[in-house]
């Protein structure tokens, strides 16, 4: 998620769930081809399985960037066809591409030719007044024909004018029924649903019909919802770590990053929701918010922020 997630966030989430597939935020082809490639693509080996999401619409550029992603070791390359922001529309990528199924299909084809890892598409259910089910089927059909390995559908249409991207995250209403119908019409295609999923009960219910569930905001604000995913969804009986252990395991990583010049806040901001809904959550958040930005702040900010009763005990 742009401006929210990054490699530090993924490292942290991976300590909570070993099997959940993690995605990068959208990275534009321009940033990779003309910018600081290493900054956008580097990741820690422990982040696997991890998918790179690309924003762009030029098939040759998308293929070059997919190749770069595969060389860096990403497990999947995903195309963003869901972002509604103006900046993205001006660049002719993101959700506006739902109106150009052939362009997206050309990208899929070029990327499939370039890499061996799966190439997937994240779309909406429609845009503006182009939101008939028939148009969605045409869009999906074109991607299937081009070789798209899986589709993730944000079950809310995108308004490209009149709503801010922030408003468009909650309006108009979610339409899970459309995604479920899509699965009936494309039974051989791996289809994941995204949008509004708040807990694993809901995810498990959707997984009875669908192939995957993608969780965005809730996983960021309340990352502990991922802790039961390995057992419940991936049938891995290894017990999840405690929250306390997750912090302990973050500390060497944080020290390494601090030594490399990364400010503590760049990492600690992702940890604020760890105790969401638990005693001490407010103290945890407040302590980090008040101390992580101070000059010289280091790992001790986190150990001192741990709710006292949690320091020695398993949580
Ligand atoms: C701050 C923010 C940044 C986002 N950035 C991306 C992005 O880079 N790529 C993407 O596919 N979706 C992005 N999204 C959309 C989410 O991936 C997701 O589709 C949307 O929030 C609905 O799912 P949720 O209800 O589980 O959050 C972003 C959402 C937010 C709130």
C-alpha cells in the first residue's frame, strides 16, 4: 500500500505469519527504469513469498520491470489496475486501464514472455459508468487469454472523477457477489477477493468458494490478525510466536537497519498496531510516537514501550 507499507513492514508481518503472500506497494515502471531501482526492489530473503506490484501500461517497460523483479527474486509480478489517483490516471495506469483490456492483456503477454514466475492482475469490478458485468467479463477474459495466472479483485468499483482516492476506499459499497459470480464464470482462473475483510473468519468463509483473500488496511492497523493464518489457512501446526517474541525478533533487524542509516521511525511506525485491542495498546503506541523520532533513538524505545506486564511473560 503506497505510503504505508515497505520492506520493513513486510519483514515485520513475516514474523507474524510465515506463509501469507505479501505484496509490495505499487512501484511504477518509471521509478524502476529511471529511478533508484535498489531502493524499490531490495528486500530481505525472509520476506518470501513476496510479490512485486507494478504500475504501468507500456508492454515493453512492464516486461523489463517484470524481468528486474524476477532477477531480484520476487515470487510473483502483479499489475495494478485498481489505483484511482489522478497522478496514476495521468500516467495512464492503475484503475483507468480497466477501460483498456487489450492494453493490460498486451502487458500480461509481454511479462509472461519475460519471466517464469506467475504474472497476476489486481483489478476493480468496474470504473465510473463502465461497470456492467459484461464489461468486467470482457476485461477478465482478455487477461485469461493473455496468460494471466491469477486475478485479485478489489470488490468495489473505482470512481475516477468526483471522489478522492481516500473516499473511493469506502464508497461505493463492496460487491462480493460480483467476485463470486466471476469465479463461477471463470472456474479455472485463480481468483482472490479484496476489500473490507476484517478477520480470518470472514476470510475462511470466502475461501470456501474463492482461491484467495487479500487483506489491506486491517492487516496494517491490526497485524495480529495474520497470526492465526498459518494454522487456519495454510495448515501449518507450528504455533505462532507471541507478540513479545515478534518484537524480540525485530530488534536485531532494527539494529542492522539503524546501523545502515535508516531512522527508527521508518520501521517503528509499522509496529504501532501490534497490540491493537490488547491491554497496553495505547501505552505502546504513545511511547513509540513520543520517543522514536528523538535524536539517537534506538531499539530501547521498543523494549521500554512494551507494556510492563508483557515484558517477561508470553502474551
Ligand atoms: C494508503 C493506501 C495505499 C494503497 N496502495 C495500494 C497500492 O499501492 N496497490 C494496490 O493494489 N492497492 C493499494 N491500495 C488499495 C488496497 O490494496 C486495497 O485494495 C483496499 O484498501 C481495499 O482493501 P482493504 O479493505 O482490505 O483495505 C491502497 C490502500 C490504501 C489505504
